[in-house]
């Protein structure tokens, strides 16, 4: 189970144990590290391609400008790779985590996640991060284990290295009654246990922390850009003290429950005083350039703050895996939460959004029930064997949920229509 490629420091954080795979595989050509191979596997995966048709915040396909889950993931990867490299992480490990972090998300964004979690309670619920582990370690078609091995001939998914799987694990624990987020369903706990062998309990590795912060940065900055471009909010609106107060209140409710709303409002106000904050936006080329400069400045600001604070605590030595934690200053977290809340207030909670979300949730839940009634014949060919192999209703439900979670927004609607699920 050890990747045969050499490593300059076999006893270091990226040594033999970090390069181990669930199923041993020889390299196909020389000159690539184990982690470069991991990156290529995620980039070429069907699950990554499908993110092009999944909602980020603005509905996928609504126009040519807003992000999808795919473009968001590519942007997270660019941010995370550079930040991780700056503090000493292997950049390919961080990029793998960033590219893979949303692979388990279903159609219709977090709204779809809530719908599937409700309907999947009989088989243990649904969680996007746990589904991501399932995708990369089981559902993607790449590598099969030997019949006489510990996986008993089943798919090992992309068969990523331990270090890359660990970096994907933002919540490195199985489902628990006291935690809303988790990283593995009961069926996938053995894989998570293998990934986390000798790791500190419940502590994400540094690469996972970099991925998580890169995700927050991209989410907060780019979703505001999309909201401004789509006309859901204007820069003039955000100059209203009452509007900023509403944003701060939601930021506390959704993102930073222990924060002071006044501090978040002040953070947003201070951002608006920066020389690079645009005075207005009218869609012209010069306005688009100003908006792009805003996103660049914010990304640089948030990355530099974390990099500097982490170096201040740990010095200039190379940091990786469990050598350190990423340090993000409180003020920076307040600014990031304020921007995330702008998109939440003016896009996710805009007029008419609740009716749309209700229809989307109903569609996905009806689709699950229709697929269960239709049996394996209505499932994708790669999932029919899993359905036949399931030994109880909970196991069959999990396979159907795997099917629905893999769909794009458009294919979910089309399959619902074809099955007459409504």
C-alpha cells in the first residue's frame, strides 16, 4: 500500500505513510510525484466535470457570468495552491483538496444538500463533505481493489494518497449527534480511519485548513462580484447603514455566531473606505475592471493576513500536515463573513428565493422516491451493481442518494420529468 515513488524526505510529512494508497499502484510514467498524480486524477474525473452544471449561489445557467461549482472550485484551487505553498505545504496536495472539496455537493447547492439530508435519514443522512469522501474513495471509476484485499474487490474510487484524502477531510470525523458537519458516513468510516491513522483526533491537517480558508475567500469575494453583476445588490445599497446592519445581523446568524454584529458592520464599513473599493458599478468595461480589481485586492488582503499571522506564530520554517495550524486574524474573519453575508442577504434571501428553494427540495425528494420505486433499471449503469448488492432498504436508499447527488441541476430536472416523479 506504499506508493513506490521516491521522496526526498521519506520520514517527513510527505514521506511513505503520506504517499500510501488504499490500493498499491505502480507509476505509469516517471517524473511525477504521487501528489501530481492525485491532482491529475481529480482534474480528469467525471465528478469534477459535473460541477459545471451545479449551482454555486446564482443559479447555474442563469447567465454566462456567474460562477458554477466548477469555476468556483478552480478559483479555490488557485488561491489555495499559492497560499499553501507560501507557508510550506506541498502545493499539489492543497490543490487536490481545493479541486475536490465540492465533488460531493448535489444539485441546487446547499438547498439540495438539506433536501437530501432529510430524505436520507433512514440510511444515515446526507452531508456534502461526507459525500465528497465517498466520491473520491468509492464512486469515481478509476481503481478496483484485489478481491482478496481489505476492500474485497470493490472500487477504491480515485485511489488518492493518504495525504490528499486527509487534505480533503475538512471535518475529519464520522457522523455524531453533537455535530452538524461530518466527514464520513458509517459505511465509509473504515476509509476515514485509514486516512487518519496516527493523526491528532478531530484536527484537520494544515492543507485542509488552507483549503477551507481558500474556499471562504473565493466564496466571499466572488459571490459578491456575481451578485453585483447580476444586479441583486448595488454598491450604493451597501452605503446605507441600515443595510450594513442587516448584513451584519445575518453574518452572525449564519457564519460567526460568537461575533459582535457591530464589529462586522464596522469591518464592512472599513472595507468600503479602501481606495480600491469601487464607487459604483454600471456594467461598462471600466466598471468591470474596477470590480475585478476589487476581487484581486480582497483575495490578496485575505491571503496575506493569514500567511503573515501564521508566519508570525510559527516562524519561517516549512509548515505541513500537523506541524502547524493556519492562523487567520479575527479582523480578517469579520471582513470575510461580512462579504459572505452580502451574497446571502441579496441573493439567497432575495424575494421569491424561498419559493424556488421549496420547489427544488420537493423535486429532489420526489426524484429519490421515484428512483426507489423504479429500481435498478432507472439508475445509471455504474450504480446498478451497488443497488443489487445492497442487503437492506437503507443500503438501497444510499445508492439512490448517490445517484441524485451526482446529477447536475439540469439533469435532475430532466430526470424528474422523464420519470413523472411529480
